[in-house]
């Protein structure tokens, strides 16, 4: 246990008893308003100092959520915690102007250059001091944070803090209210879940779930008079070798702007008829299948690689079937491992493998590691992470890949932290290559490329000071390979010893997603957002438009929704596109009344042709669209349906 570590978590207090809150907040650049001269086009980098700094948008929801907890339990205390330079005090004042509390700024030159692992460790040390100094040793508190920050989009820091503190995390929380005995609603693996923590502390990470609290002039003046507590690394007993650049396990080796083929330059139509005509014109010109360039095959020769060992993939299951993202990653792992002469391993956790072993071997696995225990039936990341990290430390694979799904984004950060490994989130490219720096060459390392700053920049990252290189990969990035039933592999059963009280959360209710055809199968996808205003309008406009466009283009079509539209009941969770929904790559994606939040864009940016309709000409969705039309959906929608209609004579 780390220096200053507290006692074990305790039971949740009775109804009405105080529950304190630690709210993690972050100062981030405003990626929605990047000045043109902020780009260094020669270097392909962004001058972040030219961007205005704001409070991370999802952290606003964390502030609101924390207030709902403390207001319902008199005597509860709120502490806002951030890490950064002295000017980061501004975000603490912003929070305190919305809901009263204390502010703690963790600031030290030693924190510079920290990746998510070093950041999580530093913040966890501060949490331990807050527990001692503010809560007088009480463990009756929750840690609340936005699901991710817009500058990094990794969603890694909260689960890694939870791993360091040895507490549970409940991610993707959607409910802004907390009902006794302390239940929260969240986006789960199989649908919307009601989850009950059975002990505190617990980490809660939030999606955009409520109307944020607003500042008043008088509250802002009062907040500016509150003294901010400034703590150094030494004052929170942080080990110098675990903070900042020294404690980081990943390193950015290249930043570059998206290539011309990835950039979208929106052409605006003036009428619905013109928009439909432009969609059809581009559809006829676009290739039916967008094939990702394979690149040159890596040649190791007689050189000594920097890493040795198997390439592993964590396998996600949906009932009795394997999720496509896991099969796709097996195929990618096979391509990465073959030039190095290494084996591929598939890691499965649960109560048993069933009949899935042969399918995993057919799709590229040489060994299937089946980690079996009755408690592993429950999709609680903390317990799965512990057993996976154990076999990672024991068998030392050189790389491990996870799908960037809701489960993978919770699980992978904890596995990486528990096994002292680096992790790169939401990768869109993985390749084996060499890296020369300061005259030293690392041979055959895993180069991991991902978008950052809301997709405005790409970063290539490598692992440092880790035995295993780890990454999460977005669904839909790699294709599922054809299975080869003639392949032969080995099944390795592992039986961990787990205590009966290993899990600190309980799923008390689940609203299952209905089993329907996947929206990933559609070539033409029409998606609606909150701008459609009602479920009736969603159904009346989207389905006829999707049907007409599909018929016009001779392609299968379907409808989808943004997360906010799903939360408002316009569509089921199975139709949600985005970070907490599905990643899609149709040939045509039409976004109606969708603002263009980064969480949604991350799920549709692989689409071939993107057309957007929004009443706000400055909506961010137009930055990610090829074609656009400005106007009210209620007025434009019927005209779009008519424009896309195929006549009885087969004409347009």
C-alpha cells in the first residue's frame, strides 16, 4: 500500500447521513474555437497557448451531480481538486461559483510531462490527503469526474485513480439524482443499468447527464474571496519517481494534422433538393469499399527487437457470441505478430469458455487463455482487471489490445495501471516500426496512433518503461478477418482464487437493449439528435428519409441517434452512435439536428460521405461534414424526404 494509504473501504452510510464529494476538474483548451494561426503547418502541431482555457465541459456535469448528493445529505462537504499551473485556480473558482466548496490545486514543476498513469498517481495522493485533512479520516465520500476531457479524450485517469486507491468505479453515469440507498443509473454493457455501490469510497464518472449549474455574479465574487489550497508533490507524499515525465509510461513521438484524405471541407447546399443531389453525386463517385492502406510489411531481419513475447487480445462477449471488435483485433494482432515470429493469445474472462475456443483459434489465436471463476460472470471491471493484470505480470506478453468499447475503456486503464504498463486509448492505427531518438534505435516497437483535441490533431505514441505495450482500438477501425477452421491452437484454463467480497458494487436492475439488426450493417445511415425535439418527429422524419435515400442510392439504410436523443427517449440504446454507443462506417451518414460533440463524432468519423443539417451555422457538426444545409429540421425534413423520393416510374 502506498505511503499515506487509508484503511479499507467501508459500507455506505445510512439514509440522510453525510456523504462527502471530491470533484475532479480540469482546465482544458477550447477545442471548439481553434484560431487558424494556432496551427504550425510546417511541424503539424498546435500552439496550445493560443487557445482559450475553459473548464472541461463534462466536469460541469460532475459539479452538478456532486451538488445533488451533498444537498440531499446535510453535513456533507465538497472539495474541488485540479492539477496544473497556478492559473488553473480559475477552474476551481468557476466550480465554487456554481456550488460552494473548497478548492485544492495540485501544482509542482515535478508534475510536468505526466501521462495518464503519472497523473492518476499524483491525484490519488492528493485524494488521500483530502481524506485526512478535510474529512478527518472518514471514508464516507465519493469521487466524481467527467467521463473524459476534451483535450485528451482518453477516459483513463479516473479508472486509474480508482485502481491506485483500490476502490470501485462506476463509469458512464447518466442519472443526475441519487436515490436512497445510493443508486445511480449508468450505461452498461447490455443496456441501462441501475447500480448500487456496497461500500465507499467509490469513483463515479459522468456523461453529459443534466443541465449544469450556472454562476451568478454574486456567487462568482464570493468564490474569488475563498482561499485556494495549493499543494506540492512533497505535501501529498508523492514519490518523485512516479510523477511527471519520470513516472510516465507512454511518450508522444509525433503530432500531425489529419491528412488531406481525412479532413472534411463542408460544402453548403442552399436547398434540400440541392443537398440530396450532392449526396447522390458523391455517392456515385465514391468507391464502394474504403480499404485502409496496408503499408509495407515490417522486416525484422537479424536485429534484436525491443520487446519479446505474445500479442494478446482481450475478448468481449455478448451472450454466446464474440463481439466483432475482438475478432477484428485478433486479425490485427496476427498481422503485427507474424513478422516478428510471435504467437497470438486471446484472453477470455468469465465462468467458462463454452464453445468459443475454436472460433477464437480460427480467427487467429494460437492460445486461448480462459480465466474462469463464478464472480467473473459479472461485468465489474475491477475484478476482471485484477485477474488479467495478474497473468500479464506472470506471462509478460509484449502487447495487449482491447476494444475501445464502454467495457474496454473501463477495463484497460485498470489492467495497465495494475500491471505497471503504459496505455494508449482509442487508437485508429497500429503498426510495428522502429524509433530512433538521441542516436538510439528501438527496434520493432508498437506505434499507436490516435486522434486528440476533438479530432483536430493526430498523435503517434509509444510505450516506455513497460514490459507490455497496451492500447484500446475503436470498433470499426479494422475489419473482421475470415475464420480458418483448419487452424490449430491451445486452450489454457486459469482458475484464480477470489474472495467472496471481491466486488463492491451491485447491479440491481438492467434495461436490456433489444436484439435488432446492427446499425453497422447500413450503407446509408440517417441519424437524429436533440434538434428533432420529440420521438414522434424523430420517427416521422428519419425513417422515411432513410428509406427514400436507400432506395434512391440502391443501398441498405437505417436510422441512428445521438446519445442525447437516446436519453430523451427518441430511440433505443441499440441505435446510439458515439463514444458510449456504436462506431459506424457507412458510405453515407446524414446527421439531422446533431450538434457535433466530440463523443458523437468519434463514433461516425469513419463514414464515407457525411451530410449535416442544423439550424446553427456554427454547429461543430459542420466541421466534420462534407455537405451541409442550414435550417430548422422541422421545416427542412419534409422537403428532404420529398427530394429523396424515387418516383413511381423509377426516376428521381
